[in-house]
C-alpha cells in the first residue's frame, strides 16, 4: 500500500456560483479530509485559484485531480508534494494588553518566534505570525498558557518551484 503524504492541489477555475460546493462534494465522496482550503484571484484575470491541502497517497490524489477537472468551471488542476512548493500560512493571536506590559516572557516569545505586533489597544494586542504550520503551532503552544482571547490561522498559500504554465495554456484557447 502506498504511503500517505501531504499534497497541495491547485485548482484554477472560473468564478461561478457553487463551484466550491461541487469540489468539496468530490472530497466528501472519496472520504478525504481537507487540512486547509484557500481561494483567491490567480495571476490570470478572472481566473480563481483554490488550494486544497490533503493527506493521501499518489494514486488517490491523481484520481481526485481527474475528477475535479471534469467539473465544467475547472480550467486545470495540479497536485504537488511539499518538496515541490514554497508555502506559508498566517496566524493571528489576540491577547490581553496587560500581559504585554506585565509579563516579560510574552515579549521574549514574540521576539523568539519572529512574530509581529500588528495592533495594540487598551484591552488587547494582536500578534501576527507568518510561516510553516509547525511555526504557527509552536507560537500557539507558547502563548496558550498565558491566555489567548482569540486565535485564527489561514489556509496554506503556495507557489510551485517549477512553472505550471497555466497562462500559456489559456493563451492557446
């Protein structure tokens, strides 16, 4: 049996109502859990890019990409391993303001993690950390004992090391 790995699926689509619903149905039917989802405008005008991070084997991911590409709005879908991509995610941590001034350890945690303070208000301050999942998770673990008021993490954003040539493909249509 093939070993499960982390794969990033890049799916280029038209921006039509319901496309996300139909794609998530494909994952559901195949019983594949999504680690993260990110959607944004792509490098091509009027084309959106969805990034799905999943753990599965290569045979499954190949079948999944084939099924996703059958959706009418899907222009092209790719899959890549972590070694083939450059990826990051972002996290925000909201903490009580008094801790910033009264607890020296918080300042050391922020400095050690290379995080940034993005807002300081009377009752709270917000820290932003961009990096790999293990880095945002480590900061979460370091800050949790001090009391997090809120925490949110983005899905993965990534670009491939090798060109995907999607722009060239679209120019040929």
